[in-house]
C-alpha cells in the first residue's frame, strides 16, 4: 500500500530499493492446482467489505469489495490459471486477506497469525492443504505505516524492533504453512517506497533464509520496491501511459471507473491498471501455469477479465532439518 505522499516518492525509489537477486524459477510453478491468499488490502477480495460494507464500497468507486477499481494481481493470476478470480474466505473462498492487516499481530482486523488461524478453521471444517497449490502472502504495508508514525509502535522499544518482529512473523507464516503441507509460495516484500521498507526487507531476507524448510519447498519472492522503481522509470514498458500521474489520485481526478493514467486509486492503493502491471511482472519472473495447461497470453486474459468485470459483483455475492532455504528473487 502506498500513501498519497509515497506515490510521488516512488519516482525516487531507485535510490533506496533493495538489491536485486538472481531469478530462479521452479518447476513447481508450472503445476499450480489452486491459489490461497493471505494479506492486506492490496489482495483483499472482499472480507473487510463483507464485515464492514462501508469499507471499499462500490458507492465510492471500489470494485466488488477490492480496494481499487478492478481486480488485484491475485485475482488476475487466478483468472489466468482457473478462469475465475479469488473469492473472499468469508464468502466460502480461499482468500483470507483483510484490508488493514499487518504481519505483526497489532490491529483489530485479522493479521497474519490470525488469518492462519482462519485457515486452520477452514481445514478443521473439511478443507485441505493442496500440496501443489500456490500460497500467496502479501503483508508489510500497514506495518510500515505504523513504523512511520511518531515514536515506536506500542509494545516495541524502537521502530527497528517492530520491523524486525514484522519480518520474523512474516517468515514464520511461511514455515507454519509449510508444516501443514504447502510447498509453493509467492511472497511479496514490504511495498512502501520508503527507507523503512528497505530495512524491513533486509530483515525478511534474513528470516526467510534461516527457515528450516524441506527441500521440496519453493519460495518465490516478488520485490515490490524493485517493481515500483522500474515502473516509475518506464511506465510504458508496463503497458501504462508514459505520462502516468504519480501524484493525483484517480478519485481526486474523478476519473472513475477506469482510472486511465493514474498510479494511485485513492492515495493508499494503486489502480487496477497498476495491479495488472504487477501481475504481468510476476508472471514474467515466475511463469505460473496451471497443471495441464498454459497461462493465456495477455490479450486473452484481458478479454476474460473484461467479461468477469461485468459479472464480478454477482458472482461474489450469489517444520525439517535446518538449511538455507532456496528462495527465488527477482
């Protein structure tokens, strides 16, 4: 998530972005059989809106409970793989994300550990861990916002201690799911283009590298800071207007519903077009494909998304030995 002031700061993120790592695409990415999501408002498919209809309300231009004007990157990935967007867990799906959630257990909404508890409830009710499914974890933005406030977050001696706890809890979430039988992960770094995210990502890289994961566990790491830096340098290279506006929000410009030409939807969340650019970048790095089938070309899934866009609201409503984990960075 990006506050309005950080949207403009994205233009300078190349000076603070985390270092790039070599890409290492796993064969597991070519055999994805399901998608399960944990995270915050960047990937919430409607859970918070289900509980609090005034949040991400369609009356304010938000799409189908999402915190933007269209589908997010996990929806687009699910559409490409399985011909349907993700579904909020409160509506019977396997997207457990909640707007406002943190990696640390410090908010009133289900944070990472609590979302894992909801997943445990899903399993107790008859759900199963899909060993060839993709498990997406998208946290950190709200933790960064807390660290950017005055003084250290409550209960922590310093902002650094808080960020270290956030990164450790984030990594432990991967371990908890792996211990349940999950083997393929997509993990996103802390997204906000500010120095605190660089610090937190360094803690996260270290925590992930120290996890005692089995040899068959594959962790794909998507670096938001790297993505935003490249996008800011060349929006057209991501299929966006070359004069993409990083300062004015779509809502401020009253450019709803398509928000063409705007990076930010509401001052905190990127537009659906930026989410789509993130999806395409993730696919170019990691090449996720459904078992027994290839991922459609961009033109194909774009047509599919358009169709789902008209029907979206109706559809939604009606532990192993310790070792150095192999992590795929890009």
